[in-house]
C-alpha cells in the first residue's frame, strides 16, 4: 500500500479545523464573560457540550463512517458548524442560545473528529503510519494555536471565519471526492466494494476500553486546564487578555511540537506505553505543585513542562487504536470507542474545575483534584506497556 498524501493532508487539516471550532471559545472567554456576564458553570458548559454530544453519538458514528464513507457526513458536519456559529452571532447576549449554538457545532465536531484521524491513518503506508499517527495527535493543539493567533480579531470575526472555513473545507472535500474514488469510502475502500462488518475480538475490545478509560481521565484534566488557563492567567497573574493569550500559547505550541516529534519516536521503536507513562507523571507533578508556584519564572516552567508532556500523551492515545487493531486501517469503530472515552473526560473537566472554583473561590484549591485525576491515568498507561506488545505479537 502506498500513502495517499492528498487524503492524509485533508484528514489532518479538517481535524485541526474541528479543534479550532472547539477552542475558539477559551481564547475569547475573558472578553465574553466581561461583556455578557455568563454564569461560570454555564460558561464551562460551552466546552463540555461538545463532549456531551460526542459521548452520545461517537460509537454510532464510527460504525456509520465505516459503512457509508465520509463525504456526506463531513459535509453535514460542516453545515452544522455554519448553523451553530450563525446562532451564536445572532443572539450572543443569551447564554443558553450560545450553548445551543455550541451544541450544533459539537455534533459537527463529533463527525469530523473521527473522520479526520481515520482518513489520515487509513491512507498512510505502514512505513509512514507512525509519523502520521504523531501528526494526527497534533490536530488539537494546531486548532488551539490557530484560534489563539486569530483571537485578536475579536470574537465576532472569529465566528465569521469559522463559517468561511467551513465553506472552504466543503469545496475541498467535493474536489477530493471527484479526483479520488476511494475517498467516498473510509480507508480508501471504493463505494462499490461490499462492506463486511468489523467484529472486534475480546482482546481488542479489552485494550480499546483501557485506552478509552485512559483518554477519559487525561482529557478531563487537559480540557479543564486548557479551557480555563486564559482566565486563570488574567486573575492570578493579572496579565490582561493579551498577556494571558501569550501565556496560553506556550503549552499549546509545545503540545503541537511534541506530538509531531513523538511520531518519530514511535518509528524509532520507543514503547507507546512507556512514553505515555512518563508524560503522565510529569503532568501530575504540574497539578500537585500548582499551589506552590509563586513566581513568573516557576509559572513559565510549569507551562513548559505541562505542554511538553501534553504533546507526548495524545500522540500515544491516537496511535493506540491502530496498535490495538494491528493495522493502520479498519479503525473507524475503534476510534469511535476511544473518542467516547475522550468525550467523557471533556464533558467533565471544564465544568468540574469551574465548580471547584465557585466552591473554594481560588484556583489553587482545585489543583489537587486534577492531580488525583492525572495520577490515576498512570496505571492505565502501565497496563498498555504490557498488553500492547503481547497483543501485537499474537497478531503476527
């Protein structure tokens, strides 16, 4: 099999665009809270609603994409992006209307968050697959960085750009569909090839559930951190919105860089499980030490450590389904299961941190909660250290 770089590029790009849709909210959250005075629990739900939608539909979407292909679902997802952004632009002063708009976007995100990575991984040759898997994990921070870079335009223009971008990606998808007949079916399978449902073995299902559980716990703390970091930097360090966004860029940029580099570590033979374990230990230390950070230098060091470790872990998590299936292909159903775990964590994390802040009145009192959550990830990662190599050996 040869890599189809046109489809790989599309899969990675549209996944990053979906992440932009989700993360355009945190970068303007301080402005929106100041202007519209949303309740903080409701504001946390602007991120968590994406996860709630994904939690409900991800597994079914994985099966749907495996059977029917990607063009129509992707176009539907992009249409939902346009509808959600339009609703928010129409009535931004009403928090529940904004939440409804974010829910529409969340449904579109649920489709594209599976279709993009599956297209990228499924059209990569075995030699390129480890590197593509690392790049796949970078779609979230790339989307974050894009939203951060454009935040200075103002939140209204940011939402209009999301509408324009949806139209551009719709045209790109249609163009690829005409030039690549296999693009209509997932993993490059032509539409006219009869679909044979994928049946997971007991061992594959066990491994995927462990990966999903790890993804749930990790996403809980990561999305809590990334949702509220700009507001935290404004309130604790008195940076102002511009300074907070510059601080926000540090860990996000490192996540993108380290995610991409981790793909090369995979190809060099480094253990996925051990890499994830090391990253989780470092992120746990950041949460546990947060109450004791009392200077800008230590704060910057904390951001660097968190972002560097945060790049390794998602690269491992997005590569794991292909390892569990012993293939870069046939992973739509596997990604559906794993994304359900991720969405569970995204649902809980931002609102949990918001509620902890409301109860204690301080950000530092909430950090031990997420120190526990991140520490609980470590035994899941250690389980993969032993299970994945044993499973892959049994498949060969």
